[in-house]
C-alpha cells in the first residue's frame, strides 16, 4: 500500500510542465508581495 507521500509525489509528477511553470510563477509572485 502506498503512503500518502508516495501518492502525492506521483500526482505531482503527473502535473504537466505548463502547470508546473504556472505554479512556480504564482509562488514567486506571492513571495514578491
């Protein structure tokens, strides 16, 4: 049985690169504010 961490990491890997870039931009914007 998978642990929650394993499930979360596998779901993160499934996020496509555009979604990752969008998340990174949002995180950077949040840090600037």
